């Protein structure tokens, strides 16, 4: 996918090259089995400055990696002379301006973790979204093996000082494939054809909005357990999270759809979609929201690369 200003990697589907070496020199060794160890696979929901779904794997060598699809729910108050219209990225402001960037879409993530002498779980998570565009968060949290994980993350210098208000994220989730006390049930397969009805609301820089523009799409979801037919998500397809990851194809009014969906067993769903032919005329949409696995419906919200407000109502009409 082609770039959109300095924040191109949010619109690329190929995995970015990631580096999580900030604390690596101090974290040499091997994690010992102990109460509160996060080692393993975690299905998490992201809340705070961004919203979405993230899959995390903690290794015993004090590294972590994973994947996320995140977005940002916009309101008219989000728009002023300090907002960048058409932003598709997350991180520092553009040099010599007050423009604030943020990331929407799909990206692999990586980082490191350890325990303090008092036993607190700490570390960092990094997404490298382009040659000069890195988003980094430091976290502290708690892991209850077999039950749940909570990471409270704060945006960190990377390494330049932040020149905007510090953002906060929370990753909360359950262990993958474990069902203690019904905490993390086996994911329901969402493969099939989904009817998508939604609307786009465009905001101006003074906060005024247009009348909603409505659309109907047909989206086909296919999970990655049988492999990645696109060649763009091979690492995700080879991971334990393949059953909760879906390639999306579809048709809208005058355009095609392509993208990725991540499903959390915490009944959340996150989409990253390219609307239109891949290239300079396409639009990136990222939405997330609650998922009803009994009725196979979802209500998703988020934004696009034009900083519009996007709403989706989804219902599966044909099973795979």
C-alpha cells in the first residue's frame, strides 16, 4: 500500500520492522517460573487513547511481540487548528507545527518486560511505523497466570521528547486457549459473509460536521487457520492467534474492500479496511466495537485516513 504523508506504515499491510531493545541490555537472562509471570499468549482489548484488539506473546527471555488493530473514536471537539486532517499515524507532532499525529490500522508490535525488585511487572511496547516514525509506550501491570493480564501503558519519548499531551493505554485480557472459570472461552468462528451498513460523518477543522453519508457493503471474513492466501499476514497465520484473525474481502458501492479483522474472546472485534483499489486513491478505515457471538452481530466505530467519523452495523448472513 502506498504511503500517506509521514505515516505510511499504518496503511501498509506488510509487517513493519520492529525493534524493542531499549531495556535489552539490562534484562539479560531467562525468566524464572514465578507467581505473576506473563509468559505465554494473551488475547487483549486496548482502551484509552486508542481502542482495539491486540494479541501479545510474552517469551521467557524477557521479550514480547504481537499484533494489533487499533483506531480512535473522534468527536467534534477533536478538531481545531492543531489537528492534522488526513493523519494516518501515531507519535510525535510534525516538526515546527502543532499538528498531532496518531496511528490507526494494523501493525506488529514488539518490546521487553521484566520484574522490579518489588515484583512489579514492567516493560515497554514499540511499534515502528516508518523510517522516522516510532510509537513507544512503557507499562506496568499485573499478570495472573491462567486468569487475566492488565498492562497500564504511558506514551514515552522515542527518544525525542514528546511535544503533545502524553497518551495512556490499557491492555486487558485473558490467556489464549485457557478456560479457567470461563475467563477465555474458545473463540467462535466468524468466517462467512457479513452485511455491513454504516455511515461516514465528515468534520471540518472548526468542529462542524456534515450530514451522515450512508453506505452498504458485503464483507467476507476467512480466518487464517488454513494459511494466509494473501501472503501479507504470514506471521499472524503461523501464530496461535490464527483462529481469531481474518482476511476481509468485499464490495462497497463503487469500490472494493480488503483488510484484516482481529477477534477478542472478550467479545470485541476490530477491523482495518482499505476502501478502493490499493494506491493513492484508497481510504483506510479502522473501526472496533462490541461483538455478539450469539446473534453474529457487531457495532463498530472509529475513523478513517480523512479523519471522518465511521460507524458500522454488521450481521453475518451466510456461514463459511
